[in-house]
């Protein structure tokens, strides 16, 4: 499925209301509110406190800067 250039990356205009979205089982999906920048940075800090994320940094460096 392709999209025309003005519509690519934008919301579908054929369905302006989220109330019209219904799953196959009849339930309506809930849309969560966006979190603010402060909460976003807190969650990012939680991710980088995990040792597995820190262990990936050598691979990030080597894939970008080493030949």
C-alpha cells in the first residue's frame, strides 16, 4: 500500500474521529494522553540505569566509528 506525498506521515483523513475505531471483538481502543518532557526524561533515565543498556554502548560506538 502506498500513499500520496501530501498524506504520507499524517493521520488518515478518512476517519476523523477515534470513536469510529472498533476492534474485531467490538471493543473500542483507549488512547493514552501524551506524557510531558519531565516524565519523558525520567523514563529515559530509567532505561539507561539498566546494565544491559550500558553494555550496548561499545557496540554503538564500534558500529559507527570503527572500520
